[in-house]
C-alpha cells in the first residue's frame, strides 16, 4: 500500500467557522504545550517517559475542545517526536532537540473514524468547539486515512492500492543542479534542464536573506516585523509551490520518455557537499533530491538509490578518471560528452553490475528538454 497526500486550499469564511477553527487550533496547541512541559519535568527527574497508551489515558476528558481521536493523534505525534530524537541522540547526534516549543496554534489531525466524507463535504468534529464542514471539490484517489487541518490548507492522506506495473526497461538517473535529471537506458539520453529550479532556489534564498535582515532592525512582534513575517511566509509558500510543480513536471518527462522503467538513481552525496565551497554547497543541498527520488519512485516502476562515487568522473570507454566541467573530455581516449550523460551512463552500469568497468559506449542520441515547456500548443490555449 502506498499513500498520497492531497492538499486543498481552505480558509474559514464565516465568523462561526473562524471561532471553531481558532478554538480547535488553540486546544491542540495547549495539549502539545502540556506534553512539552511534562516531558521536561520527566527528563529533569530522570524518570522513564510513559508509553503512548498511558498518555492517552491521562488526556481523557482534559481536552474537551478536541475530539478524542484528534487528542490521541496529537499524543501519538508527540511520542513519535520524542522517540526519534532519542534515537538520534543515541546515534551521536547531540544537537537533536526534544520538542521544546509551546505554540499558540497547532494543526489539528483527524483519523478516518471522525473525519467523515459524504457527498463531497468533509465534516470535522472538535468536541465542544463545534464542527467544521468543508467542501472537497476533487474525487479522492483512494480510501481516506488521515486529515490534517492547518491555516489555508487541508491535507487529506489517502491510501492507494499498489498496482503492479511490469518492468520494460532499466534506466540510470543522475541528479544535478543545472541539469535536474539526466536519464539514459543505454541507447538514448534525456536531459531535463534545472535552470528554472536553480533560479527559484536562488531567488528564495536572496529574498529570505533580505527579509531577515530587514526584520533584524525591527522589534520582534512589532507591526512592521509582523508585516515582514507575512511577506516571508507568502514568498516561501510561492517558491515551494513553484518547486513542487517543476519537480513534478521534470519527473513526468522522464516517466514518459522511458515507460515502464526501473530507475537506478545516484544517491545524492551529503559528505561531498561539506567539502565544497559555500555557493556550490547551496546548490547541491537545495536541489530537492529527496523529492525527485520519491516522485520517480511512484511514477515509474520504482527507484533504487545506488552509490554515485566517481560516476561523473570516470570515462565509460577507457575507465580513466578525469575531472571536467560542464563538458566532459577524456584525456586518454578523447571521448567527449556532456558531464551528466557520462554520469547517467555510469550510474546505469553501477546499478546493473555494481562495479564500474571500461569498454562501454556513450549514446549519441541526446535530447534536451525543459520541464515547463510542452511540445506543441500549451494546454488550454486551443
Ligand atoms: Zn577515456
């Protein structure tokens, strides 16, 4: 079974909707804050953190402004956060911090037992805070499992049955900056441009820096500070949407060019990013690699991460290592090809045989595509 999240824009309209929504979010934040406080006390006294079931017993009847299911879900999330922080700390990540913030508002979570979807309307109960009834304009792709309500967005998690797709070919995919995706099946290469994604990330970082700088000259919480905070949130939401759109379109191009393909994806190297200079490190780390791999995984027959060490430096023909810039040129045999082509050819080979051996050919058919451009008239322009 796999899960897919559908995000729907929603804002409270009437005064009573605002009241219910605000009360529920405040109650959820109160529950979270209480748990944070209790966790702090338990840790200070070096006691054992009680189990999730004990906390659910404890919360019974204390949070009347939330439904019982939502209370249990939030307790579950808190216990999970505590557990994962403990795991990280035992692995030596001392900087991992237990939940410590006490928010004023928090997202409310519902299970499919109390969130009811009937005739395109979703009903969400909140105990004494009242109920919310919101329209869901799109049909869901599967069974509703969980609902998450935050300001301006409702997220519906649906369970999707696994449909087996037969594998037709195997491709190697190299993730990069200027070329977002380079995919090859050994006969042809598809290069998807990453210039738009890179520009979006650079724009975001630049705007974020200027907003934060302007905020540093104001008093925290003042009206001008709040205005800047809103501007920052709007800009971040916009660039997030743009990047999501770009990655979806880029992975769709790969899935359409190689139907029924199993992808070997070069595992993005995190160690290498540390050794790079600051400007390059920003490009590597923010190239949304995890999202690309996840999207490739469900759009194709599955994505498998492989080690990509030296894959963009080794010549596939003679096996020599050369460092190149955008264009790869082998000093031994004279093989010339775009660097991302070399990388994807090598990743395909590493995925199939687990080693890099010389004596392979580099495909000549290279196709460049842009994620946002369609071949033919734009959709809806007819
Ligand atoms: Zn060579």
